[in-house]
C-alpha cells in the first residue's frame, strides 16, 4: 500500500489518475472520509485514468455512481 499526501485538488486528482491507470477489472477500491476530504477529486482522477471522459459527481450523497469504460467504475 502506498500513502499519498496531497496539498491541492490537482494533486489529489493526479493521485487518482495514477491509481486508475493501474486498476484492472475485478479490482476493488473503497473511499472513506468526511465532507471536503477530496473524494470527488480523487474519483474524478481515477475515472480519467481508466479512460472515462464524462462528468464525475460527488460520491458522498449517492449510493452508487456508474462510470462506464474499458474498466467500469461503480
């Protein structure tokens, strides 16, 4: 496991993008954290890293978001 310390939304998104490029079908990533912790920025980067180019919205108030692509994100 790698620890990443982010100092900006852009760094958080970049960390998500790096992880997204490494994920393969069947991998599982769980996010936890309070409001304003950067979950949306991270998921936006992760989805971009997996090839998804559409809108990414906050995971906080929704049970499931689906972002289709070569490796779907739920």
